[in-house]
C-alpha cells in the first residue's frame, strides 16, 4: 500500500465507473445487471474493488465511488418517502442543458432512514485512509426531480447555473444540510460530467468562464470547510481561486471530459499555478468532476496520473523551499510579504 502524504493530499470528486458486471458501462444512468440479493452483493464487491484500486493508485482520500447508486442524485432520493420512481417523467435539467427521466414528488418528503449508511460503514471498515462520502446538494436535487406536490418549493438548479440563488438561499440550504456534522465538509461545484451535452454547453460559455466569480465570495464566508472546483482544460481564470481565502481548495487537475490521460507534468503544472493563489497546506489535487460515465481502464490510468502529478509537485515544492528558504505560495494567496530583518537594537529588546 502506498504511503499517505501530508501535503497535496489527492482525492476525487466522488464517482467512479461501475464494472460491466454491475451495470451498463459508460452511462450516467446505467441499468443494473442484477437484482435483489445478487445486486446488493455486486454493489458491495464493486465498492471494495474501487477502494483497493484507489489505494494502489496512491489516492490519499478515497471514496466508495458511488457504486451503490444508479445515479448520484437518484441514489439519495431512493431513501426519501414521497417520491414515486415508478412514474418518471422527461424533464430538462441544468437549465435545460439536457433531458433526463426523473422521479416525481407526490407527497410529503421524509427520510426513510440514514441515507448511504450501509456503503459508508462498508468503506470505513475496509480502508485505513481518510474517507469521503458524497451527497447531492439541495440545489442539485431540486433540479433533478419533478414536483407535483409542493408546487412552489422545487424550482432552481445547481450552483453555477442560477448564480443569484446561490446567495439568496443556496448557501443557507448547505448550512442546513451540514447541521450536526463533525466531519470535514466540502462542496463541489463544476461544469458537469464528461457527457456530450455538457461538452457542447461549455463551448457556448465564451473565452473565459467567470461563473465562479459570482459565487466564490459567498462560499468563502460560509461554514463549509472545503470547496472543490474545475480547473484543468477549463477556461476558468486560475486567479479566481484567491476568492476562497481561508478555505481548503480541491483543485481539479484531471479532466473527466476527455479519455486522454494527463501526464504527471500536466498535473503538476496546474498545481503550481494554483499555488500562486492557494497556500500549499490548503491545496488538494482532485478531479474536475465525477468519473461515472468514463471507461474503467481510462479512469484507473487517470487516478495514477493524479497521484504521480501530485508527487511531482510535492517534490518540486519541497526542493524549491529548501533552495530558497521560503514557500512558493505568493502573497496573493494570503501570505504576508517577508519583513526586513530587525535592527540589532530592536532584536535585543525582543529577547
């Protein structure tokens, strides 16, 4: 098992491809290959498989890969009363970016029990590494469900689509969601899975993507500990990271919209750019988004590239620090400029 690192700890946004024996490959909403007890066993096996694969690849903070969920959002909603999965309807989601078959709210919403408890306990029992469990945020849930009961509650999609509503009620909804939690909390905001609809949408966003500029200041003031963002191969100005002063930043250094595997040099280069605006002890190399629809072998290679790139950045950062005697993080990331050495008189008074 590879060692766990203190600096530039690697992680992923959450999802990983399901093995072909568990579900249809390369699909965001795949059909299960089995049912009943056999399906539950297959989900368990896939979870344990991906935990081992992440550890072997050198990932520091692992996930259960969302292997027990058909879809990130709907996997959560299956544990909520008042939602009818037997009568899905077609609906445009993410501001009508693409259509999806979504379940319908037909009655009062109540949790049936602890959501994803089984998967979380299973993963915790089988890895000694830091563990991350992902849950859909309130704004993403309301954009992936049809409402025939409340009529006035479910009306807005995700954070980087309706920017004003993030500040109006999105942050408050996140705070409600983390009430009582003692673990580190993180919110992931990106430009979507690597599916064609999202790739086409990104082409309409122009030469510079500045949606983060509208919402990061509000997140910087929030009680959320970490913020996960899309960076590599995007048109997000890297200097926007400075808007998250004081937060841990999960910097996307792996592109989930391409099957081309990044080189360690490419991954390290993004980390080094981010270091201009994020202190080293607050920077966590990550994927741009989940890898659920990706080819399994490609995902494995990208996990290794993530770890190798972080290792290279770690080596360069440490070497530079030894050579210069200071961190490479610039004053723009919140570090004050070095002070001049005190005069002998002032030094004597300080003793």
